[in-house]
C-alpha cells in the first residue's frame, strides 16, 4: 500500500480501489454515499488486503 493510494483513499475512496475490480469500487462507492468515514475505512481495508 503506497502513500499515494492512502492519500487518494482519504480524498476520494472509490478512485483508490479502481484497479481492484468492479465489485470493490461499487462497495466503496456505496459506503461513501452512506458517509465519508465508512468509505475511507472500506477503501483502506480493501487496499490493505493481501492477494
């Protein structure tokens, strides 16, 4: 997880997970619509997940 991704997930969470797949972007987008904090937390969890 790079510093640029972390900053991007704080500013606009769905854009930070754009390369993780459509499902991840959709989940983070819905979480962001529910509130900014849940979107940021969701994006950071998805970015932190090891594959």
